[in-house]
């Protein structure tokens, strides 16, 4: 009987792309380059904001301020919008949509008054990230 013995590749050696399974070779297509600081900071704010909006929807449901479907459904829509926006930040039009989302979240304070404060905090963080992220990205371009 003919037995073939295979050995595990040495991790210190570079992998041969021809011998790798499909989808595990080097990336093909245009190089995306490093992510901008503005995009990274915006992703962080939107990620945390989606968690807080989810919790606020639960609080609104618990307080009985709205019918359950409206409270939980509206919260779910805002959460999904924030999470979807994270993936869309590679497009320049996504940043104005992010500003609109901040305004909508502040407006939820008319339903649950604490959201005026929470929404204002996230809007302030969004503003900080947009201003300083843009400034840092411009500094990185010139250096």
C-alpha cells in the first residue's frame, strides 16, 4: 500500500498561494489601503450607539410610553440603521446620514425624555469624531 505522509507547513515560512484553498490566497482587486481615522471613530460611536438605542427601546417598552410594537420596532429600526451605517461609511454620503441619525436619536427624547441627554452625548461624540478624525486624516496625508 502506498501511503502519503503530509507535514504541516512551517508557520515561519511564507505560504505558497497556489497550494492554499480557495479564498485563502492573497487578496485580489484594488487595495483598500488603511482605514481613515474618521471612519474608525465613526464606527465606534455608531456601534456603541446601537447598543444604547436597543436598551432605550427596552426602557420605553417597559415604561409603557408607546405600544410594544412601536417601541420595540422603532428601536430595532434605529439599531439596524446604526449598524448598517457602519458598513456604509466607506461612502462619503454616509456621514451626512450619520448626522441625520443623531438628530433622530435626539428626537426620541420626546418619547423618553432621558434620550434628550443620551442623544446629545452621542451627537457630541459624533461631532468630536468628525472634527478630529478629519483633522488627523489631513495630518496623515501631509506627512
